[in-house]
C-alpha cells in the first residue's frame, strides 16, 4: 500500500484500517523508510520554511524571522528526535501491554506508534503559515487513533483501552516536551528588550 492511501485510510476510516494494519507483516526498517521518515519530516520542514520566511510573532517584540541557519539546525534536530521518539514510544507501548492484559510485540507496538501519530505529523503542515498554525491542534486526532488501535494491535481488552491510552498519552506528552525543549535550544527567539536585526 502506498503512503498516501495509508494516510487517507488511517485518518478517514481508522476502525477498518487498524484491522488491515494488524494483519500486515512489517519490519522496523520498512516502517521507518516507507512511512515514519517521510511523514515525520512534514512538521520540521514546515516550521523551517514558516519560521524563516513568514516569521513568528513574539509578544512585545513583533514578527521575528528565525535566521535560516538556526531554523535548519532546529528542523534537523526536531526530525531526528521525532524519529527516535517514535521508537521510544513504541517501546513504552510494548512494555505497558501486560499491565493492561495485552500482548507484547515490538513490531505491533511500532506500527501502533507510527500509524497513530499520522494525524499529528500531517497537521504539522499548518506550521507553514502563521495564521493557520493553530490548526496544528488537529493533530490531537492522533489520540483517538491510538485509542482505536491499542486493542487491535496490542490485543488489550476493550475495557482496558481507555486506561492504556491514557498512560501512553502521558508518556507521549513527556516525550514531546523533551523533544521540544531540546529542539528549542537550537532556535534563538528574541525577548522584550532585544533588538531585531
């Protein structure tokens, strides 16, 4: 299945698509090269262009265009950390499976992490244009995708899916905060009192 078809199906008909995904054989290499790597690049590339071309609004300072070197560095760091974060999230999903009466399976956990993050990655395109950046919140649909996919891929009972999802979401939030903090180190943003070149 090609990338665009999978993205459409996981976003528009996730219940049936999780069943298809569950039955598909996959390897970590295939998932990364054919799905994770291309989709995880959407947000960092959009931010790179959006922040350096259109700029970001800094309170009490105005619009600030991030220097291209800083924006490129931040995009690369964010991309690498997103790739690593997806794998770490899969490890967490796999490790938590027995706690929620699920079955451990690292490939299924990686499939779950990758495909449930689809909405977040696709919503990253909205970072391109300042007026649309709020629409990145549409990426929260990934939480619903995760909730639907956990019982199917990790074989957790439906009645445990909500708790399992909640714990995974907490782990994902912590991971994204760490990724954001590390990537933010590489982007200089002016504060009040600084002059903008």
